[in-house]
């Protein structure tokens, strides 16, 4: 039982971190853009769609990546961003469909 409680506490801490990350408007907008695109996008592409700078997108992507909501793949100087659907399915089932 103690192990179950520890796992539940760890899951709750993960949920708290995810909700904190999503509480920022630009991060939620980034998630929406990636979900609607259904493909990897560069920081520049996301920034152009949201009218925010590439550096701002990169800053928010780091926060999203740290809580496990996104993947970042770098090729040379270009970062490709995508959603980590397994995290959404585990902690926020049905959330993406509401965007």
C-alpha cells in the first residue's frame, strides 16, 4: 500500500507541474497550434502563427518539454517541436480534443 501511495503522490506532483505549465497563455496557444497542425513544427513556424518571437517560443517550449508535454528534436540550428501524446493520454485524457 505504501508504494501505491508514493506512486499516487508522484503522479499528483506531475499533474501539478503540468497544470502550472498550461496555466500560461502562450504555452496553451502553442499546444493548440501543434495539435491542430498534427505534425512537427519549427519554433519559427509556431512563432509566425502566434505572432511571437522565436526566442519566446523556445523559452515556452522548454517549460513544456520539462513537464513532458512536448518533444524537441534538433537538426543543426533548427528545433522541431511536437506533442508528446502519451503524456496527454495518461494525465489529461481528452484534453487535446477540447482545443
